[in-house]
C-alpha cells in the first residue's frame, strides 16, 4: 500500500508524516520543493516534486497511491477561494484516474455552509469536487487551530487577543496534532465509506476564556478585544493584501459569527484531548520570549 500526503511540513502534515513513519509506513510526500525536507526523513520517505496547482503533476505524483491526505494550502496571491477550487479539480481528477481507494481531505468547520464563509468557501468547493468522483472520501472538519493564535504575536506581546467574534461566543478549538492523529488513523485503517468527521478539540472556548487561559499559562495579563470587520480590513490592507484576499480572511469569522451550528455535534468521536493550556506552554510561550 502506498500512502501519500501533501504539505508534510505544515501544522498537520508534519505530525502525519511522523505518525506514518512510526507506524512502519514509507509515505510518498508531494512537495513543491523536496529539497527543503529535513534530511532526518530522507531514508524513511519517498519525496516527489509536485505543484498542487499543476493537474498533470498531481495525477503523476499519485499514481499507485491507495490512501491520500490532501491538504490545500492557502494561496498567498490571487483569489484564495479560486485557488482551492482549482486544486480541488486537480485532486478529484487524480482520484478518478488513479483509482485512489481512500482520500482524507483536511477541510474546516464552516465548509458545511458552502457559501459565505470567506476562504473556507474554497474548501467547500474541494469537498464538492471530491464528492462528485463517487470515490471513498472523508472530509475532516476541524475547529479553529490553536496555532491560529500565532498570527498576532505582536498583539499577544502587548497583552491583547484580537478577534471579530463576540468575546463570549464559544467555538471548537483544536490542537493541529490531534487533527493529524485522526487523519493518520483514517489513512491507516481500511474503509470504503467516507463522509464527514468533525474534530472539535477537548471543549468549546470563547475568546474571553482563551485570554484567561493564556494569562494563566504565560504568567502575563492577556485580555480579549473585539474588533470590527472594518478595523481588520484596514490592518490587512496596510500590510499589502489585495482586496480579494482581505475579504476572504474577514469572511471566515463573519460567516460563523451568527446563526452557525456545526453540522456534526460534539460527541466522543469528535472530541480530542489536546488542551490549549498544554499547547500554549509548549508552542506559544517560546514564541513570546522577549526579542533581543
């Protein structure tokens, strides 16, 4: 059996890589540039050059693959929704032409709305393209990654946790490593019926609760502060993002801010153990050390 994964250096893919190798699998890594792979993995993997924006390359790189983890990275230029949709068409073609038996797609909470959730709309397009193949496909829909907190380290250094969501709105938050564990388990186990599997983390958290946890673990005061969509737009424009990228980012929170309930309720199957406190101590604390 050949198992292939994309984005093996990402928040989820890097953990999936480790788990597969430790399970005795020699995964095929689909990488834009295989030379950047840490040499420690060289003898344990098959690294293949593959640009996910090149349909022919995706088909060629997945020949002989039985199980595939598809993660569609965020486009850093152009329309993020269109980029996800384009890559979705490529992976759907590969699934059909190569007869891939099991595909696990890292989607996101909010994709069930299909429209109106910013760049998550692009992940919905990937879901639709894969579903149209009729092949066994599992869409993982994780909640907000703990690692999203790394996007505003300067704010956290100043003791401010910014969001456009209501400060007391609870949302599922999850450790990317837990998403990887679910993905690896599904890649390794045989199945013929896919569908959707949410990954909700250990508990729902509001931004006010998150600020309290960060304050306790970091030993410094952090308070949550709600911003308007226009304030976020102004900040994104100030760093040079194009309007289509600005709206794709703003739309993610706006689309889940009101009248949104995840398609799958929290159950034992969707609940994972990694806590925000543990992740903060291991990952966020070192990033917030005083700069020289």
